[in-house]
């Protein structure tokens, strides 16, 4: 079994394999408890678990102790935690739970009638996840009401078990592995899953009509580093009781890892695009030189831009198809994702970025032809820095994969200067889960990228690229001019044509690699009158 917190090895791909394993483990959280919570009744009905409770080692409450709570409570805990050497917390599960199989773990379900706040007529409900399988770590949870926090102890009556699991559920407070929040996101009277926190510092959310896809993390450390990636963990959560007349729920979280402790506040507002405002303070134990802020993790297997070794009945398979960036100079940049044969890390230098995010731009079922996965419903995740983030780079990591069960795409903001040990580093950002950012009335965006061999008669190293642009509004009378550049190789046969089927244009060109194995490409359309046009960026590799 892969540890969710310690994935260190001298091999260069060890951290990447750990990332993939984490992606698999986190993906389970959306399928373990798939039932919708039906409309609340006047009184909650808590059904006792089927199995007979048995004793387990009782764990000490370390962080979410019942008592007073204010806006700085988690900050004080994080500061105090960072002042001491990192301690690996050991909270063993009863042996039977520690060795659960996937099917056995799925057989432990939260009883919807026991949902927190279900009997109080509030706009949100909460359910917890059991420990076991990949999710071994004890996560503490407290409910905050006013200035009082109350520790939420584990109760076996919160869960039911089916026919697969034979292990008895413990009776003592073994904690939880995470939780999820429900809201009447799609239909009045039906509480659908809105947001999940489970596994290291992973979390994800949904906009209206979405199905789970990409994930976010509290912090990225040493991603794709030969030393091995470090995975901080949210050790404890404080969830504020929502008001009955407000569309807001607030979650506080305590982050910890060998390198850093941190205090996080998530202000969550569901909607067509679910918005989450994140306020964080980091307390580094060591200098953070390989740190990623606002990290997102997604999956890209193949698209029309990379099917040279694909044996799949579906035209495209991905949770996200591109990285979108609005840089500090006002440029709109679009970088299609790729599943390269070798690990690729790209850094897009910037100063005071306006926003960036992993986007699922293709929204037609015909592009995927997958009745079960429904990739056309996967949310985009847009990150909007709040305040001045200064100099740094948007970093994109693309990890080779042969399976769609692996989250092989990571993006984040890397500050130019390391964060010193012993400092307090404040940052904030807004996340939008759902559709990508709206564009201006006359904007021109890239709707599709495709590539293949340039000679239809025989195999050739010369590549043909086709980029489709869509105009948001009426088409200009004159054709735009195209500028295509490459860091190496030879660019030829650059053609711009109208695309009536797309209310836009098609730009095509050929690339002769000339024995190069990596070439950076850039394409721009130039119009007679100024308008917002996305710039196409791409890294071609063998």
C-alpha cells in the first residue's frame, strides 16, 4: 500500500508514482458514498449499524478540543505546531479496518439520515468518511457555533455496512478520514454532494450540473522532484454551522508536513460556478524553495492532439484539456495539455498574474462518447489570485500515463523567491469550479487543437498542426494574419481560413523537427482592429 504522506525515494519517478497513487485513492472518495441525501424530514432517523461494535484504541483529541474558537484559533495552532519539529502522528486502526479491501471499504456507508444539520432546516448538510483502505490517517473534525467549537467524535451509528464487510465497526473515537458537504445544488429538496475533503490535503468541488473530475490541494511541495514529493495533510477541520438564510459555509483547516504548518480558511458559495475563497498562512519549518501555491491536479489521457499510440474507442479522454492563463501583462494564453512519452515540466514566468486554471473546454458528448464517465460534465477550475502575488511562474507538470485512473497533470503558482524558514507567509485566492471565465463580446478563443503526420501518403516526421478559433460575436470582414514561431525546426505552410461551422477560423501549419526532440511553439492571430485573442502555446516532443 502506498503511503499518502511519505513518498520519498532516490528514483526520479518515485514522487510521480506517488502522485498517481494519490490520484487513484482520492478518486475513490467520490464513489464510496454515491447516494444522494433526500429531502429532510421533521426528525432525523438514525439507523444503527448492521455490525456489532467492538472496542478500539481510543485516540487523544489533539487539535479539535471542545472550547472557545475565534478567527485566529487555527493560526495560533499552526504557529505553535511549526515551532516544534515535525512529528509523525500514529493512530493505528484495528487490524481488520487497516487491511480493508477496496470493495470492503466501499461497503461502509454514511447513513444519510444521520447527516449533520439534517434536522435543522439549513442550506447545507455534512457527512463523514470512515477510516480504512488508503485512508488510514486520523482526521479530527469540530463543529463551530458562535465562539464555541465542539469536537465531533466518531460514532458507529453514523455508518451502515453491507454484505461484503465482515469486520465489526469500532465503538471508540477513532476519528474520521474526511468529510463531504451537501447542498441543494441542482434541484430544490435534494441535497447533492457539493464538496469533499479527503486524502492528504486534497479536496474538490462541483458547480451546478457537474460531475467530479479534477482535484485541488492545499499546497504542493517538491512536485516531480527526484528527492520525492512531500504531501502535506489537513490534520483537522473546524466547520462553521451555516446560517439558515445564507448561501455560505466556512471551513477552517490545519495543515502539517515535515517542511511547513499552515492555517487555511475556505469560504464556500455553491452555484452555477461554485466559488471558494481561500485564505492561508504558512509557517515554514525549513526554507520552501520548491513550493506550489493553489495547486490543481487533473487527468489527461488523449485527445485529437495526441492519438499516435492510442487504442481506445473514445475520441478523447480527459478531465481537463488545457491550461488557461491571464498574465500580468494582459495576455490570454492557452496551452493544450498532452500525454507525452516522458515527464515534461513547463514554467510560464509572470508578474502579478490575473488568473490561471485547468480548463475542460470541450463540452460536447460526441467528443468523448463515454456514457459512464461523462467527461463533458467535468468542471473547470479557475484560480484568481487576491492581492499581488509578485514575480514567479505558473508551473505545469505533465506525467506520462497509460490509464485514465491516474491524475497525471499538476499546475500551480511558484513564487520566484523561496519562502524563508521561520517566516509567516500570507496569500489568498478565489477558486471557481464549473465553467471557465467569461470572455468579452468580440473575443477570439481557441476551441480545438489537433495534430498528425503532415503527409497523408506515408509516415513522416513532419507534423501538421490544426488550431480552431471561435469568435464570440460577428465575424470580422478581413481575415486575420497568423504569426507562428518555433524554438527549433522549420515552420512552413501557414494557412488561415474561415471556419463557418465554428463561427471562427482555422489556422494550420507544418513543423519539420529536423532531428530535434523538443520544440516550443507559439501561434498568434493578428486582427486589423484590437480585440482579445488567445495566444496558443505548445511543447512538441517525440
